[in-house]
C-alpha cells in the first residue's frame, strides 16, 4: 500500500520534503482491532511538531496522521463493535487506560506518532478508539472533527464558559473555526471575539458570526471571560492574558509551542498579565468520550468544517502551507478522489 513516512527530524524552513512516500505491506488487524481503508486524513499542526522534533516520535520511521476517516475492511478476532463496511474515524488517541483522565495517563499512545497513523491507504485501530461517523458528514467534513474539533471541544469544556459570556479565540485556523460553531450551538447567547494576525482569518470569523475580530494585540473595549489559544507562538499568550477579566481563564490548545518569539516572555508584567486571579490552563490530547461527544454535537448542528483538499501525493505541500500559516479552515489529504 502507499504510505507517507516521517523518517527523519527536519527544519521545515530548510527541508520542504519532510515526508517520504513509501510502499508498505498491508497491516493486519490484531485482537480487538479493525483494519480501515482510509479515504481522507486531516493535516494537523501536530504533524509539524513531530517532523521538527518538538514532540518526537519514539521510533522512526512512522506513518503520521490522526484525523482519519475510512471504511472497516477487515476485523481482527474479538471485534464486536464494528462490521466490515462501517464508516469510522480515528483521532489522536490510539489507546489509553479508559476513563475521564485517559488523555493524561502514562498509557496514552498517540495515533501517527507512537503507532502508524492515517497518511496511508490502510491503518489498524483498536475498536474502543474508532468511532462511527454520522451520515450527515462527508468524509472530508468529518476528518477535522477527529482532532481539531475534538481537542478544541475539550478546550471549550476546560474554558468553563457559561451562556452569555465573552469567549475569545487567539488564532483562527482548523480548530478554532470548528470550536466557534460548537460554542455558538451550546451557548446561543455567547459573544465570540477572535484575535488573529491574518485579515483573512478575521474575515472568516466574522462570516461565521463572531461578534468582533481584530489583530492579535488588539484590545476590544470589553474584557474576555475566557480565551482559547490555538497558535504556536507566545505573543498571543501575553496579549490574551491582558484581555482577560479578573478571574478569567486562558486555555492553551497546543501540544508544543515554538520558540521563535520566546523573548517576548521577558516582557511579562505580573500586574498587567497575571494579577487579579487570572488563570492559565493547557489542554492535553483527548479522551474517547471527548471524540464521541464532539461528533454527536457537531452532527446535531450540523457543523460543516471548511476544508482545503490536497491530493495524497501533495502531503509535503500541505505541511509547508500549514507551516507558512496559509490556513482557511482545515487541510485534508484525499486518499480516494471521489470524496
Ligand atoms: Zn491533531
């Protein structure tokens, strides 16, 4: 089968072909595992973190990709949840301990980092960590919900907002454009403020019904009850802390931050950025339940993520475009041309 490999750690500014296209033998599903014929795999910022070594795969080479949609084509022994032909998705959680803290348990293993993921024609997944995809979504619409949507949904829960409050997003790409719509559905009177350096992303936010959109360092006249940060940088963190109300909370939704603008932390001012009981919380990974809930809520809206499609063979281009910040909605790789 065709697959893409991360076989070395690179600087994407210097090496624009980080993935190697390879031919691999078909994976066989083990006990309680299904084999999935992949149709679409989303492109996530975490792939950049893997390729550039910030969250390094424990073994190389590895097949990346953790927003996987496809059809069950073979069942291992003991599989009871799925039949051949079922359309399923797989997210960042490959396996863990179960329970509501399985996302931070030491048993947590990540799809496409600790085990082979979905940049391939086939992959295998445990039946407890594969999810039926509601019919309302096309394959490419469903893919971003498996990570950008689900981890973003967990960030929304951790933000602790209530209806009628002011929720900010700093950064507005694959994840935030989905979480904005989840928030509007769950909290109809919520007011959304979007801080993004790219005018196109500000415009996208307004089109989706944001109350306000402006640049990263702007200060709207009202302080935020909570802000979700989806950027790889530090400047938006300081700007967000300044825009929080007393007791407000910033949730950082990033597996790793890049260090290009780390110097700005030298300007951290306790009184301006932190005092008055402001909080910073991070979000880590997802539980299986987060993914189930996200898919269920998104299907009721129904939420249609905006996607930019790339041919599978253009995976390197998709990653370089993501690195360059060329994002409107979410990027997906098409394994099968029909979707
Ligand atoms: Zn991801």
